[in-house]
C-alpha cells in the first residue's frame, strides 16, 4: 500500500522561474571547468587524518572567491564533485557524505543552508537541457547550449542516500528527502518526501500502513507456531 499522497506534483512551479542559457564549450568556461575539476581531485586526495583547517583551505580552492561568503565547509567527505564552483554557496555547518555530485552552472546559484545533512551518492543539479527543437537547431550550427536554474536547500534539511535534486527546486527548512527520492518540484518546510518523482508523505497514512504491516507480520508468525 502506498504511503504517499497521489497527485502529479508537490507544488506548482514558481510563476517566475529564473532560467539562463550558457554555452559550456565557451573557452573561458572550459578553463573554469578544468580548474574546478582539478581542485576537486586535490580535495579528494586528502588523507582521512587531514585537519579541519587543511580541509577548509582545500575546499576553498574548489569555490570561486565570489562564492566564499563565510568559512568553507570542513565536513565534506571524499568523492566530492562539482563542475564550476562559481555560484555554489555551502554553509560551514553543512555535512556532506561521500560521492556527492553538484552539477552546477556559471549562471544559477546553488545554496546549501545551515546544518544541512546530505547522504552518500546524492546528486544536486542546477543544469537543465534547453527545449528540444532549440537544442537540435543549435547543435546543427555547432553550438551546444544548456540552461541553469537555481537550487536552494534550506536550513536543517536532511537528504537521504542516492537522492536526486533537480534544477529550479527549493527545499524548505527542516524538510526530509528520503533515500532514492527524485525531487523535481519544491518541497515545503518540514515536509517529508519520497519516491520517483517525489511525493509528500501523508504521516497518518504512513503510520497506519506501518501498523498494518506489523500486524500482518505478527499474524504470519502466529500461523507458523
């Protein structure tokens, strides 16, 4: 039995979405991308015994100076990947588990708030493909184009392992994203979402389902003795 509210979306999309196009094949952007990939590799090569100061200094090298508004996070585990680091803002209290990937862009902010906890193998993407017709026409002219949409993860959010956060998404303060969820729309503050695509969990229905499953297991056990 499903423990989620039916419906096509968590919330309607924002009426005024900030969507900006960019060409990843631009020479300057290629250089910035190469710089960021190299900085990520150097950060990931740190030993497990590296001090918080050393980890913070290495992580600053991943981010553009314009993106460092506070102390760099020191609780980011190895296997971390980012594309540009130009507009990614991660609060120093955030905890990011191993193999997190941020598919960022040079045109849209990615903001991760205070005391956010991100599980292993999570992907956060602010890059999106352009409309198909436009993309084909541009490719025919030798021009590759992508779109960037901002992603905001509020304070105290918990994101489970292998979740995917898509472009243009805002996750409200204190929300919970269950493991493996694919979040394509906004998540209200203090809500819990799960599934693909993610849906808000109905807490009462979830509790009733759990109680029925426990009762069923108990009945099955009694039938065996």
